[in-house]
C-alpha cells in the first residue's frame, strides 16, 4: 500500500548529506501535492498520505523523483484516530528503510474535507465528520508523531480565510479551523522548549478540486470571488505551496505561533479585517453571501 521511488543517493562529493524529510497529510492532490513539489524543489524529501486515491499519490511520488528527490506515499484516514498508532509504526519503519533514520523534520497537517450547511441545518454527523478530520485528527496525529519529529523541527497547520471572515453555511467548518488556530498557538508554546516552531497558514479560495472544484470550474463563482480580492483573481495551488515550503525553511526559523493568511487580500478591498466600520462590513458580507449562495458547493474554501 505504499509507493517509494528514489534516484537521489543523498550524498555529495563523497560526504554524506542527510536530507530533510517532511510528512504531508492529504499530499496526493491540491495544496498538499503542490506543497510536496515545492519542498522537493528545495531539496526536501517527502512522505505524503492519501485516503483512497493511490494512483494520484503515485503520480506525485513520480513527479518528486523527476525533481531528483525521494518520496513515499502511505494510506491514512485522518478522521480515524484509532489508526494513528499503527500509522506511526509505519512511519518509523519507512524512515528506517528509506532514509536510515528514526526521525523526520517537518509536519504539514493539510488533509481536509468541505461541508456547506447552515448552522440550523448542520447535522451532528456532519459536525462530527468535520471535527474528526480537521481538529481531532490534527490534534492526535500531531501528538502521536511528537516522538519522531526532531528537536528544532517545524509544524504547519492549515486553516482558512473563513476563520477571519464569516459567510453563512460554514459555521461548523470555520469553527474547526478557528480551533486549529488556537491549537497552533498552544503547540508553539508547549513545543518551544524543543525548538519546534508551529504556525498556521490560512488560504483563501483556491482553484483546486476541493468542494467539487467549484472555485476552479464555475466561472461565475470564480469571478465573484476574484472581484472581492485585492489582487484581482482567485488563488491557485502554486500560491499556497510555496508559502508553506518557505515557512518551513531556515529563512523563517524565527516565525512561531503565527497565523499567515495567503488569500491575495480577499475582502480587504472593502476593509473587512482591515479596520473599517462594523456596519459596513456586515452589510457587505450579507450582500456577498446572498449573491454567492446559489453557487456554493459542498465546500469551496480551503
């Protein structure tokens, strides 16, 4: 159930060089895939996880090999915390087999799902699914992997622009992302003595297959979002993968416990989140929500 291909011996001029290793959950598609490729270009090897689409994971591994790196793909359902102990054992075995080491350097908690439902109509089953994947999964998977991450390592958790601004239909989803942002600050504090930096990246609307690919494929929705983004377009995966890879690099070693939104300035053009009056923000949000509601899929923001 895993894929590994390598054409990089990890040596240079006769001297052994230990390459950094990153674990990226949900790394077979979208932002996870893009992050894996950005890290590979920076000389970081990658373990990606996938839930069901192994062929897509295999493709990512092959792409990393083409870049001169090493990669492994392992199955994982982040919504099933009972599987984490076995997964950690597999990670340990994978590290020993393919990298001759017992630890890894970076963790990117990226895997996620999108559910669009009003607060009044959100079912307990939907709430539990979102919590298990986005919050409980991140909490306990990170906890389970702590013995394997190196001192001085780095963790990036994925949040969402919806934790800053509010649109009807995402109460449960955004609440989980808000919890992730609080958890990030606590992890930064508690893991600080080990030199482990923990930060959050919060994307805006991105053209991926997330939520059925509506932001990418629905021209009307895409245009509506682009019109409210300061840079005048919707984001693409390449706008996010590079941010995450950069945040993991030594150049950003002093950034810790922070939330970094990568959204092209969505809603800032009318002052939302930028200091203008509350009544103006509220009226504008309501108008946008009314315009977008018929276009929204099961989930459209990362």
